[in-house]
C-alpha cells in the first residue's frame, strides 16, 4: 500500500470518528495489531498494546462518569454492572464495528484471511487503543467528545431485570431450580497497586455453569460475576 493511500485511509477514519490527530503516528499505532509487528521486517514497528493499556483506563473513567450522570438514582453495584457490560469485549467490538474500524487495522495476512478484521478480540483491543491514542493526542476534552460520539452510534442494550441485585437474583434462581450448593463465589485473583486493586471473582452454580467478573472491591466483583452468569444462563434458556 502506498504512503498516500494509507494517509487517505487515515483521513477517512478521522472524519468518521470526528477527531483529527496532531500526531497521526498515534492513530497508526492504535490500528497496528501485535501480529503485524511480528511479521519479518516489522520488528521496529510499535503495536497497539501500550495504547490499549492506557485506553482501558480512559474508557473506564469516561464510562463511569457517563453512567454516574445518566443514572443519578442508581447505587454503586448497579452502575458497576452497567460499566462492566459497556466495557466488555463484545461491547467494545460492536463499538468498533459501528465505525468500520476493522477495515483500517494492520495485521498479518493469515489473520485477515481467517476473519481477523471482524474478530471481537482484535476489534476490542484496537478500540481501547484508539481511546488511548485520542487521550494522548488531545487530552480529556478530546477523549470525552470521542466517547460521546461513539456511545451515540451504538444502541444501549436494555438493562436486565437483575441489574439492581444480581447476587440476590442468582440466589433466587438457584433456589427455584433446587441447585445444591449454589451459587458459590471464588476469588480468582487481585491485580493492581494496593491503593487501587482490581478483584476477579468466579460465580458458579450446579451443573458446571460459571462466569467471571471484576471490580474494585470483592463485593463489586461478585456482583459483576453474578450478572455475567445470569446473562449466560439467560442465553442458555435457564433464567426462568
């Protein structure tokens, strides 16, 4: 691909997202999958992993502020579940699809041949990296504007009936089906510094069904895990 053709592509993407980069190298980096860097001759090219790390935090902050403002009467647990749903890989991938982000990614030919441009993981990683790139290039105001534009493009799923109390709803479902020793919550791990830990918890019910959730406290992580498991059981036709 010629340099001019790539420049035209990036200009088209900037038009779609409503933001023009001062440093377009940040945009190119956000669109570069690790597999592209692994190709012979590309070892010195920066991929999007560092920007993804930054963008994850940026998106988390912006989505938290968005939910705090939009749902003034909801408690912390409900908002945690909403934020978890917004930041899920599937949600981020759908956000990427809303602007056709897959067509701008740089990746290995093998990945492209196997549907890589519509792969949830590649799209979600690039979407987070793009938030990181906008933040680095334009700061908070630019990131907020970008977030508001993207949220407006993707319809928000109606909140499930159990969002206000996912742990209680999971308990009621287990009792209704007489599932023994259910539900259970297992702490999988804790990452991050002491002042800002992130817990991961697995919720499980009888029959081998389980799901994981994360949160800034064990309680929040349990609520997120319960919500994820309820959604899984709903998809399997087992939520009634």
